[in-house]
C-alpha cells in the first residue's frame, strides 16, 4: 500500500505543544487555536503552512514533523527570564547538557527531533518560539499576562513563516 500523504504535506509546520489543563503551560496550543479561529493579523496564512495542535504528544509527533522544510514550535519554557518573555530558540538551545533554557516538553521534543534525524526525515530548519509562563496551576485559560502577548507570539510565528528560504511550489 502506497501512502502519498508525506509527499503532499505542506513544507512548513507550525506546531503548538503544551498541556492546556495547566494554564500557561498550554501556551503553544492556545496560540494554534487562536491562529485557526481568527483572521491572522489582517492576512491569511500561505497555503504552504500547516497548523497543528500537538498537545502533549511527544514521540507521537515524529510523523507530523517528518520531512518538513521548516518546523516552528510554540512552547512554554523554564528559563531565567521574566514571565511573558518570548525567546527564539534553536534545537541546540534545548540540549540537555547546557542549561540556559529548558523547554517544559524538552525531553519529548529533543527526543523526537533526534529520532527524526536518525531516520533521515528531520525538518530542514527548526525554530522554537518559547514563552516563559506565569501561572502553571490547574485551570484551562491563560494568565492575563500571557493572554495579552498571544498577538505578539503570532507575529513572531508569522515572521518565521516570512523567512522561509527557497520555498519552491510542489511540482506534483
């Protein structure tokens, strides 16, 4: 049986991860939901971009991230910065041997990216838009502080989408 899905996938994946039951820990999922349900700051997303709510999936994200030109991950991060700070990180910034920034889902994300690399299906470029949470208590909504910066996070994502290099339309 031939699965054509991987050949038809969009080159850019915007992946929001997090646990929405722990307020700000779910920032990535909240941003994806906002992008899906609202006009994106006055414009539409290009058709080469896919949005995905990755929840707390971890290694189950291997298939969705495989063979992408660019992967943009939105996640909460535990870093020595003020809550509400937005950081642009690269996979090497999440290396467990260094400690400047540690994603709350670091093990799953790093493990998944490493697995993709070993299977020769890693995304060509990976950027993490990381946000320092303010409130990690049980609850469904974001803290007021993080709710206010969702548009700024979306702007960061849109900037990353604009910076996709050498995007060629599929000739299939």
